C-alpha cells in the first residue's frame, strides 16, 4: 500500500517580496531626485468602465505615489475614437516628464489594441507589449520584460528555486503572461512546455512539471492531484467563485499538500506585478537620461 506523507508546501510570500522591492525603489527615487533632479513618471491610460481594470489602475497609481513616481491618469470614455486614443499616446510619447506609458487592457472592441500598443514608444513601453519589446525578449536581449512574468521570476529567485534544467509547464498562452513567461523560463535554461485550451491530457503534462505556472483565468482549473510531489506551483489566477470567494487557477488545498513551494491568491503574484511595473518605470527614467 502506498503511504502518502502529507507535507504542507512553503508559501512564497509575494506581498513580502513586493514590499522589499518597493522599499528599494523608494530609496532609488530619492537618490534620483537628489543627484539628478529626476522624478520618474508613469502615465496610465484607462478606457471605459471595466470594474477590474479600474481597481488595477487605482492600485498602480497609489503604488506610484508611495515610492515617489509621478503618476498621470488618463481616464477616457468607453466610446472614445481610436484616433483620439492614438493622439493621447503620441502626446505622452513626447513628454519629458513621462518615462513609462501603460494602456490598461482589455480595450473596448471597436479599438484595435495592437495599433495602440504599437503607438507607444518602445523606450516608454513599461508593459513590454510593443512588438519591438516582444522581439527583444524572444531574442534574449530584453529592454522591458512584461510585469507579471518578471515578478514571477523574482519570486522564484527570492525562494532560491533552481530553474536551470527543470521541466516547466506554463498553462495559458496569453501575450501578457503565458508566452513571455515561457521565454523567460527558457532563457534561464528550463525545458518549457506551453499548455492551453486544446492541450490533450493536461493532467499528465502538469504532473510531469517541476515548475507549474498557472495562467488560464479559470477558477481552480488545475487540480491538486495533478501536481507532482515536490513541484513548485505559481498561481497567476484571480477568480471569483459564484459564492464570491477569491481563488486562483489552482486548487490550493490539494496542491499545497503536494507542492514544495506554492504562491497564494491573493498575496502571491499580484503584488509582484505592480512592483515590477514600478521597477520598469524607474529603469525607463534612468535610461532616459543615460
Ligand atoms: N490587463 C491585465 N494585466 C495587464 C497588464 O499587466 N498590463 C496592462 N496594460 N493591462 C493588463
């Protein structure tokens, strides 16, 4: 008879790591102000009424103020014409006090998101979504790395998790998380599998992984029993159950009994995304006067 020893995974505390990063950035902003009379600036553009987007934008703006980054919010009606939005971006590209530009996604259906992202100057593209920055990331010489996967790499490093030679499974293939995540793990010498909605036998693929990154956007889609014993589990999901509970993409209860390390929802990846946005903005400001 197989005897399972129940070991609780160590939680990777994203809130704590994010606080440390924000403290470092605050000190850096004070230094830039004193030595170079430079205050990093981030413009955040929100189009429409999407509730989750409003909350994200508010959090990003507050976090900026806390570390000493100037934030410029531009909230536009959901009916705004694409040309108006492109004009706004072009104006922000030209401003010396704006070092980073973020257009919150998703955009309303009548707007071509690709054209808007391409209009952002690559040197101010702190999200790393411009095709120039995507190309730089894929070819292994990134300028800006997308915030969520960058935050995940920092979390793995903060827990001293070995990446080189490990089998990593990324579930989800979005441009925001899944695809950049896969390349960042690959550059650190993991063997990477990207899984998605048409992947066959997902449980077996997840079970083969030393590192699982779940970014599908479906509540508790990844079952605890799929996780290999000792695996590292990173949960990018933020989902509300019909009962109003906030849960990730992974069934935490079961997964935490098999994993060696696991991130929580909330308090895992989320705070790191914001911290990396601030970090990218400070780096953009420093490059602007280098
Ligand atoms: N929507 C969800 N995540 C993100 C993000 O990281 N950046 C932007 N701009 N929009 C998002």
